[in-house]
C-alpha cells in the first residue's frame, strides 16, 4: 500500500477548496482535488499515491487524470526502474494549458469554416451564427496568444531577477 502524502491542515484545506472550485464550474470535484494535490506536492505521484492521499478509488483517479492530462494541467512521467506511471504539476503547466486551449480554439474555428462552406446562401441564420463563431475564435486566438507571450515574458523577467507588473512593465524597486 502506498504511503499517503502528509499534508498540513492548511494544505489539505487548499486541496479540498480546489475540488469545490472546479465543482462550481461543472467539472468533477475529484479532478480539482487531484490538481490541488499535484500543485503542493514536491514529488511525482502514482495513481496509488493519489488514491491513498485523497481517499478515493484508483479508478476515479485514473479517469480524472486522463482529463487533467488532456487539458495539459499535469504531465505523466516515468521513473527509472519503475513500471508505474507518475504524475506531476509541470514547470510549464500554465503555458502548456493555454497552448492546448489555443489548439482547441483553432480546431473549433476549422469546424466553423467547414460549416460555413457547407451552408447555402439561403441559410442566413446558419451563416450568421457560423460567421460569428469564426470572429469569436479569432478574438480568442489573438487574446490567448498575447496572454501566452505576456506570461512567458513575466516568467523570464522573474528568472532574471527583475520585477515586472502583469502588463509587462518593469517595476523599479524603491530604496
């Protein structure tokens, strides 16, 4: 039996709060709890580790890990000499998640283009809705692309020891 992660009461509360947060948006509560646990753990965890710590079935962990991996919110890794899969909150999770979202928006846009090409001129409602979908996708792609660029710039500035505001402007320390 794997050893459960030992979390402080405050971190346990955080993990549970992540589950509640995700549940409010119609996502599985356990998925939020898994993500919360991965965020506060300093080592990769196996399905058994996750199930033991969160006190849920391994099957529930497995199902939800597939969703989390597909969303790029965690990554699956292997450890030398161990046949089990392990999961961790990766160092580039947020930008990978945004890039996954960008890929999904681009795919939705391509579907909209196909629908628009298939719509007859007489189907004005369909054409109107599909054109609006394309415009919305274009807006999201532009917005998310700029967000990825700003996020990467913030991370780079942090690595370089510079203080930068969320809008990318350098902040000067006051003496």
